[in-house]
């Protein structure tokens, strides 16, 4: 059995911003009800491996790579059956992983690190997507005539975001910090609302900034009356916006063949979507989720070969270790090597 470092602590996510991590990650302290034998999306009854994920194929604004690969039959080729656990709120992903009601989940790197700091003991095995200049993970906009031009202009302002977690609150606070604002967590107020309502709040004067998970092209097309203030690429380059596949370490160690098969499919799927972006989008909209929102649906930059870049993890270790991050500093600085592994990826050169 390949070696993976072990870490243990208590399971609880802390918050520094009064409305920040408390609303999204503090739920780690609550047990998540285990789903009862969720139905298979596709796959054979004789499948060697069964993986349960939340909300398979239900994303109406983005391509669900798991659902696409499943529809293509690529998981079945590896002897994998994909099951759908049904809708689970993103803040509940980690509790669901710990309860065993789901096998794996896609998490932002910052959330995976924060969860491990509080005892979740998860490991990243492959990357789903990462940030590029044209396809950032998140965009923050203001009204076209807004006087807000730089970080210091945000002091005392309200930011409308879909949730309070690594990207939604972490990126604005890092922008403030890099822009010279002291104690950024005390300088702004976050307002949470459904993603489709953040720009409406901006237009009505109920917020000064809106956070969006769309591309720059979509922003220009859908919201002509806003101006981009910054993106996560502007503050962290390609490193800060990774969405990756995380599993409990115990599961990985006990199911290495299954994980290797899963990672092979993820790498194949990422590379196919990179090479065939228009076909992938059309296939998802017609074959996987016909209910997808044709205006808002977008594809991120899929990680080539699904390989993990350790520097993309280190940047969040550094941010979360600082005194005025979007949560209390990490209790202990994790060993970088304990948070990820590329050893199950057949395309890894290591």
C-alpha cells in the first residue's frame, strides 16, 4: 500500500469574519444524514467500484465533468458505477464525506486545507479545473459609474456573494490585504444571496460589489452595466482558483485500485474537454443536462492531465497561515505533501 501521511484533530471549522466561515464551514460539526442506497446514474450491476457524488448532472450553469464522463461511458469502462446522492449544499460536502454518505467531492483547495486543520483528514487526488486570465474562478464587479477603483475604496462597503467560504470571502479579503488595507476582515461587510441575485442587489444599491462565478466574456454579455473591479487571477494568478477531487484519506488507502481507476477517467475527461470545448459544452447541454441555463452555463479551464500542482496548494497554506485571513490562522502548518498525491495518476512524471 502506498504511503500517505496521517493527521488527526477535532472536526470543526472556525470563523473569523462574523458571517464568513461560520455559515459555510462551521457545519462540519454537524453530522450529515447518510443517504439510503441512492440510485445509480449509469453503470453496470457488476461494477467493481462504486463512487457516490452529490448532485450528479444537476449543475445548470457549469459542466459537471463527473456526469459528462459517466454519460460517455468512460467510468463504466473502468468498472466504476457512479451513484447520485442527490442535492447537497456545498458547505455540507465535508460532513457528508466524513459520514460516508458520499465517497468523494470537489472542493476548493482552501476549504480542503481548512477542513484538514480541523480533523477531516482528506487528501486531494486530482484537479478538476483551475484559473486562467480569461476564465477566472471568480469575478468581482461594481456599477459602471461606481467610484470604487481600488482596494482602499472598498473600506466600509458591502459585497454581495453567493456564500461565505474560500473563494467568496477569501478573494476579496486577499485583494484588500494586497491593496494595503489593514484588518480587511473588519473593513467590509459580506451579504449572502443566491448567485442570480447578486447583480440585482448591485443595481438596486443594496450592495457595492457583486461576486460572480462566470467568465469575463459572459460578464460583458450578460451584465453590460457593470465594470470588473478584479478577478482571482489578478491577485493570485493561476494558483488560487483550483477545484479538486478530495477523498477521506482512509478511503484512499483502503481503495487504491478504485482511486487509480477514478483518476484515469478524470484525466481522460479533462483532456477531452480541453481539446473539444465546443463539443463538450454542446454534449453536456443536450445529452447530460438539457435543463442547463444556456445563458449562464460555462466551462472552466480544465486541468491538463488532472495533475496537481503543489504550488497551488502552498499559496493557500500561506494565506490561511496569516493573521488576518478570511478565517482564524491554521492551528498548525500542514505538511504540503500530506495534502495531495499524484501517485494514482498514470500521466504523472513523478
